[in-house]
C-alpha cells in the first residue's frame, strides 16, 4: 500500500504579469488626444486580436510624395489633423511627376509635443503561467531510493502573443504582428520526465 499511495510529492508555481504599458506613437504621428483605449470592448479576447486600441486617434505624417488630393481625404486625414490648414497645404507641384507633391510634409521635420506616450490601462495582454511538478519516490534498499519526476511547464498551454504593432500607416497597426496570423512568443506546454537516484 505504501508503494502505491506513499512517497508522492506535488508542487506548483503560478506566475501572473499584468502586461507592460503600450508605448504609443503620440509624438511621431498625428494624435487626436485622449486615452486610445477602446471604449466599446472590454478585456482581451479573440475579437481584440486585430484591434487592440483605437487606431482612429492616429494618422501618419504626410510624406513628400503624398498628393494634395490625399491630404483632403478625411478618411486618411480627419479634420482634427488640420492638414489642409497648415502652411504649405496650398502648394501645387510643378508637374504630376514631381518628387514633392505637397508642402505640408516639411512641417514635421522636427516635431515636439507634450503628449503622453503611455496610458495606465492600455497594456499588452496579461501573462499567466502554471508550472506543475509531480514526484514519486520508491525505496529500493536501506538508504537507497529512486525518485521518478515529471514537470509540466506552461501546464495550461496559455499562449502569449508577440508585441502589438504601433506604427501608424502599417497594415497591421493596432494588431499583434499581422492580422492574418498570430505568432506565439512563449513556449507551448512542455512535459519533462526524469529520474533521480538517492544513496
């Protein structure tokens, strides 16, 4: 009976990390202001994979090849960016193939603001991890015993995904890596078996 029910040991480690704050591009792109947290969705989940924060609060700075017609597109440059009211917005290129298509882009050679780059409740997903251990000892002779060990790392197989894309203008802006596929940053469940002889 002792060989069957005796000599067992169980151990476990649980780690929980709330997730580090997201560093937003509030000083390297147009930023409407306010907390970028999505107000209509609460907590992490499958529906948040491609839209972790409110990307409509950001707009990429126009490059020299952006046309005036694009600057006037309120879907790309909402009214709060005030692109059409900035110096150089009425610039007309010498030809349709000119390297400079607008004069607004020159306003952002040195861009300095006092916008915060992090917000307390806008974080990467939390991390939760269980490490479980199971031991069974067998007495072989006086002063000699053998221990069979099994360890499970990430026992619940909880995935942690790669960082959230914070580059305005990128097709994956506000998503984990790419919208089409997710990349797991941590290791999946691992089971380790070993034995130890005590004498």
